[in-house]
C-alpha cells in the first residue's frame, strides 16, 4: 500500500510517502519555496513541491498512490479539499489528528513498545497513547496542559520572546544561564498526582511583575537585565522538564510499562532534552523528527497500523548524481576540482578544516527535518580559536555565545564525554572530559559542555567517514556542524541552492559529492597533494 502523508496547512508544510509501512521519501515545502516554515495554505492549498519531490524520490506517479492522509492541525482554509482533488482526483483522503500523527512517528522511532507521551505547543496539549499489537490507542490527556502552555506564552511575552514558537524561544534564551528561579516558578506552576498540572495564573503574573527591570527589551544593553531574562527562561525550561517527567512517569506507572516514548514539537529543544536526560537517564526514547514537519511521517505511516516499520534514518529527500552536480557547476561557470578517489577527498577536506576554513558539506540524499543531519551541513574545526566567531558571528549572524552543535566521530564520543552521546537524532548538551576540552574549545559553553550530535554510519556514512578520518589525522574528536543555510533561510536542497548559499556567505569551500570548490581557486590548486 502506497500512502502519501501531508502536514502543515498553517506552518511547516511537509510531505512523506510510505510503501507497505516503510517511509521511503520525505521533504519539507520550504526547501523548494525558500520561505522558512511556510504552510501549504499559502502555496495553492497543497505542499505541491514537497509532494513532487517525494514522488520523484520514490519513483512513483500520483496515480500510483493508494491513499492520502492529511494532518488536521486545526487550521482551516476554504477550498482545501478542492485543491487536493485537483491533484489527486478520487484518491481516498483521510484526516488524522496532529497529536496522533506525532504519536505514530514517535512509536515508529523507537524499539520500545511502551506508551507514547506527546507534548505539543501549538495544540497546547499533553496526550498519552498505548501501543497494543503495534497499534496506537488514546489513553488520556494530561489535565492542565493548556494552562501550562498559556503560562509559557505569558513568560515568553514578558521576556520579549517571539510568540511563533515560544517554547523554542525560551529554550534558546536559556543558554548561558542557571535555573535560579525554579523555586519561585514552582509556587505558580506545579504537578499534582491527583489533578495533573496546576497553574496559578495570578501568582505567576505577580512573580513576573516583581522584577523591576524592562525584561521585554530583548536588545537591552544592561547586562543585569539580560542575565535575569536568561535565568527566568532557564528556570522555566527546567521546570517544564520536571513536569513532563512527572507526566511520563504517571503514564508509565499506570500502564505498567518499563519506559515511555516521547514525541511532539516540544522535544525539539536541546536544553529541555538535556534536562530530561538528567531526570530520566540515558535511556531517553524520542521521535526522530519531533518538530511539526515530522507529522508528515506519522501521517504516511498511519494506515499501516501494526505493519509499520521502524524509522531508521531521515535521509529521505532528493539526491543528485555526479552528472547532475557537474551540469549545475558548469552552468554557473565555476572552477572546481573533481576528485574520484574518496580518501583524497577526505584528506583535502580535513586539511582545509585544520586551516580554520568553514566548509559546506553536501552529500547524498537530503535529510528530512530542520536540524543538521550530516547531508546538508556547514562544518568547522572546533579546535580553531576563531571558529565560534566565523560560524556564529559571520555565518549564522546569531549571538556569539549561541551553542554550536558538534558532530562527534562515532569512535570518539564515548572517550570525550562524561555521559553517553545517545540517539543520533536527539541533540543535547553533555559534559566534556577535561583532557579533551582544548580540542573542542570553540564549541564549549559556559559550563564546559558541548552540544552533541552523534551521527552513525548507517544514517550519515559520508560524514562519519570524514569525522573518523579527521580524528585520526588531527586528534580532534568532532566537527562543528550547522545547517547549510544562510541567516533566516531554509536548508539548501539542490546543488544550485548550495552554491548560492556558499557564495553569498562566510563559507570558504563547498564539497558537493566528489566536487570541491573554494572561493580562492588558486589556493585549492596549491593543495592538490
């Protein structure tokens, strides 16, 4: 059975195709429209570009599909069914609740058969599902979830954080701060075994009003104001982790299961995930793509029921052959070096990284989701004293102290970190052993932690090969890895978009398949050996 799942009518539109319960293609609409986070209500009523890319990746035509599953995210627009019918004709169309789609994807991401807990900010809900014979059944909603999200939104507004994704905004703001206001927040937001989450809105408002500083001014030059803003955000993030832990523990105890699986866009936040791992332990099972775009995966898998297969990777997007890449490079009139010998490619790239160069890495099928997953990335050596400035200040144009994710060589992560690196799909912070800190100096945060991405060879083989080679050659255990994208842009999907990003940014070189380009072509030629 061939099923197309689409999600994101209002925002973060995406599509995925599953064949007999196995996802074989997935893509986000903004990768093609080049408008970040666009919803398909703004693209003619369907995520047409993402659907076309999925069909091409799967080698199918629209007429080959057996069913269409549409995520109901609560955003309604006139003519939605008409737009779908114009493309898919009489294809059976089924609606699926957004939280149910999150739960299906989370269940397919884990080997655990325990219950699934989904937490969503846009739907303001915490729901639990049980897995029975591979099928998902709704257990219950956690009482007080709506009030909790209202509290999160109120705190975000008081701190001048944008409302679009307020939980993610608070998570980002919390960087560089300790959770010093957790006791005060617990007095207003707490867990009750009898009633769930209890929020005292009046006490919360009084607490926020007690700060006699203009906390909503995100651009304040007052250091004390910025420290307070960050500390409040960190405190709420840590408190949210405690509440989610309590909710998950109640579901686990009620079902008698040994563990639970977590899904939903809330779990796309690194600091929250770090706190959850501290509270729950290293056995943290989460959705592969918890962000809203990942609902397309759940939608595509929904009809399969117990026959769905486990999601083992996210390299599900468009791929380009050497011929495709060469045509693009030649049409752009660019000078390049084609290196047919893979070890020489790794040697060249490693040398550039050792010299402090910022390198764009474009390899294999595009990974699905908003995070760097080793296929469309920008890499930099964290042992370089200027790496943080080059990546954050000049390339990403974000605050200098913004955490920089590091992709670790699979053989090095356990030796460098005091805690296990965990899943390749969950980005979180980990403490670095003192003897390794000098080699990761540019990526360390204020606690001497590093934000970890742990790729594996079956998910991003080309990147893992480079990481191992660079580690063996230089002793540096990992590379700074961010999205191959300009400030405020979606991740580059095609060779042409990668070229545009590289030549309009602070990136020094582009490695695309086995083609190598540098802005200084003569410098590239000087390092042939």
